[in-house]
């Protein structure tokens, strides 16, 4: 799969890889924090780290993405910036 915005939106809305629960959980954890943090996502090559972070980044940037908890996503968008190094 190419990492186009259209493909990422589709992968979130249809949850092909079953990652939405993990995305929601990470967003809930981030929303519960009271201080600045840096998070590193580590794993073996090919496990899907880039897609996961790109999905998280898209949720953070996109206004009308029909997925996940809208209140959590809104708080996440207002409080965090997601980027890849």
C-alpha cells in the first residue's frame, strides 16, 4: 500500500489491520498526560510503525475523519502535534 492520504483515510475508516483500537488507546493515553512528552514507537522492520504513525498524524490533522471517539480525537488535535523524524 502506498502511503497516500486517500489510502490512509481508507485504512482507518475500514480498519483493515485492526489498528483502530491501538490508535484510540494511544490517543486516550496522550490525552490523559499532564506534561510534555516525547514518544518513540519501536519494533521490527515491516511491522507497520510508519503506517501507524501516519494514521495518527492524519487523525491529528484531518477535521472530518469518521472514526474513533470524536471527543478524544478533538482533544488530541487541540493539544498535540504529530510528526515523523
